[in-house]
C-alpha cells in the first residue's frame, strides 16, 4: 500500500504540480491530510484570522496514475476515512451565510468520543466522515484548492464518504489527484464556511476508465448515483447538475427527453452541497434501483 504524507500538499490544482507518487491502476493509496486550517488552530483562543489564506484548504498530492490520459475517467473508490480525536470550527464576520450578522470571531474545539462529536453537554452528533476537497488537475489553468469546479476540488459534498466511488475527469497525463479538507460531520450548505474540520487519513483505490462517457464529477454509492456541479450561483449549479443527470438517463439508459425529465421530477432529489465557496455546489441524486431495472452498472 502506498502512502502520501500531509506535508506533501498543494494549495492549487494544476498541471504544473509535480507528482509526489506514481502508481498503476488498481493501486491502493493512503492520503494523510491536514485539516482545512493546516492544523494551525489547536485552541479556542486562536481565531480564523490567525491562519493566513496561504494555509487554507491544503490538499495532499498530487498522485500520478500511470496510463491515465486526457479524455479518460479516473475512478476513485473511497475505501476508508480515519479521523483525529478532535476537530475545530470557526466563525468570523463576512464569512458564510451568517457573515453579515456575525460580529466577532469564535473558535470551537469539538472532541470525538465513541463515534460522536461532542458539540456540548446535551448535543452529541453522530460522525459521518467525508472528504471536502478532492479533484484532478485542470488542463489549462491553476485552480485554488478552495474552489470547486468541473475538475472536482472543494465540492464539500457530504456524500463523498467511505464506500462511495467518485468519478473525475482526466485532463492531463496521470490525472494528478489531490485531496484534503476532511470533515467529521457536515450538514448540506456548510453555512458558516466550515464543517467539523479535522485531520485524518483517506484510503482510496484508483482505476482508469477508457472509452466511457459519464457526466462528471459523478458519485456512486450503494443507494444513489449523484451528479455534482459548481457555478457562480446556486441556481446555475442546480441546473447543471440536473441537466447532467438528464443527459445520463438519455444517453446511457435510452430514455426519451421528456420521459427522462418526468422521471427526475418523481425520483430525482436536487440538493445543496455548499453555498459558501467561491463557486456554489449542488447535486442531483437518483436512486440506484432505477439503474438496476435497466441492468445498467457504472464500471
């Protein structure tokens, strides 16, 4: 099993990032990750402003996957997510949905005990570790790790968890996969610009699909298939995620255009991932049993 350490991190996803590890398709790799604050906040007297923006959202990597070429699809199976024993949350003026009413900075350290986040003495929240930042290198631009897009990046989709498979575009040779920004638990929206930010380790298995056509990024779990999209407005992101799922139904399952739309209005759940990053992110969820009825399986 290969290991990539947290010190091998980038702050932008770029074709110019030199790979820190090369593997063949089918390999299992462990990514050790900082939290989104580069592990700089350890006490409640340390505010968000004590961490420079050059330390926000580091992503471990990139990983070079042999044989991955532009036009291919990178399949990333999330095998395991291990997290630390405590995480951190912060608020600050002008950040997140509540930025106009938050007057000062607050930091909260939250411990993890017996599978729960101890928010206070009355509220113990079951954890559900997820990956906030995960993506491949774009072809022609450098994109900060804090920004989501067609390459993946800071999508903050709470469904990217153990047991799911994320499909990402290969834009450059080797794909150059990076990831970080783990959350012990996070609600849809991430309204104060953070979930329960926490260091940890992610074990993945990578593979390369050639000659396949999928609307990317796409996430597959045991119960759902999900199209994820990011745009300047939530309305636009929601529309793109919906159109991508509609295209999948038409092209892969053979639905007629109107029929595919009707089906999505019945069983397709349109949801918010996050509304606080430089681009907004939405997702369209379709039940896996729909694919089962057509004997269709995503590789």
